[in-house]
């Protein structure tokens, strides 16, 4: 059973996560945090050492939320090719999926923290490595079971897939044009079905 302090901390993180994601670390003020939570500044600092700790936890919350949705669509498929196509399908609708909580947390926080928040940037880089490694593992499984070409390098293609995805995310979020995500998904399906699948 979580304690009252743990429940309050979890509430604060969940409530301010979209605020940090939308406004960024520098752009999110203490008044934004107190307004969103309905709590006093003292109550916030009673649960978190400082704004930076809260920002890091908010990013972790946001990225876990996104990754849990990706993991759900991946686990619904049994084959490696099916899993890769499921990733493509998920990101096809990513613009709408992330719109309500301020866009892609990986992109937003990656740009916001670069050169100004090493701790947050470290968390972003860890998330990127985890996502790419997960894609590489799917590809490696496909090579092992004979459904993906054995000439394919899993890490190279994991990076290639991730670059295609994040490039489209950047363009769609910047221009507010979902078509970039649709074009990306078509390109990704072509890579999967022509370059990877046996």
C-alpha cells in the first residue's frame, strides 16, 4: 500500500508531466506547477528536492507512457516482421496520439535539454538507446528464425528505422502536418518488406 507521500508525489508527476512536455524545462515556472496541481510551492518542495528532479521524473513518466503503448502493439504480433509493421502503424498515428500532452517527449526534451540540462539529456539518450536496442532485438530474432535476411545488420537497421521515425516526428510537430507521419509509415513499410523480409 503506497504511503500518502508516495500518492502525492505520483499525482504531482502525472499532473505536471504534460506541462513540462509542452513548455520545456526552462519554460515551466513554479507557478505553472502549482496552478496545474492545485498545491502550494511548499507542498511541491516537500515531495521533490528541486524543479530539476521533478522535470526528470516527468520525462520518465511521459516516456514510459509512450513506450507502454508501443510495447502493447508490438506484443500483439507474433512474428518479427509483424512487430516491425506494428511499430510503423503506431507511429502513423503518433501526431494525434501525442497532441494532447504536448507532442513527442523524446523530441521535445531532447531539444530542450541539449546544452542546458545534462541530467535530462542523459535520460533522453538512455531512452533512445533502449528503443533502438528493442528494434535491433526484433530484427535479430527475425534473422534467427529465418524471416529476415541474414545479411542485415540489426543495429544499423534499428538506427535507420529510428532516424526515419524521429525525422518525421520533428517535421510533423514543427509544421503541424500529419502527412509526414503517413509518408514515414509508407517508407518504413517499404524498408521492412523490401529490404528486411525474406
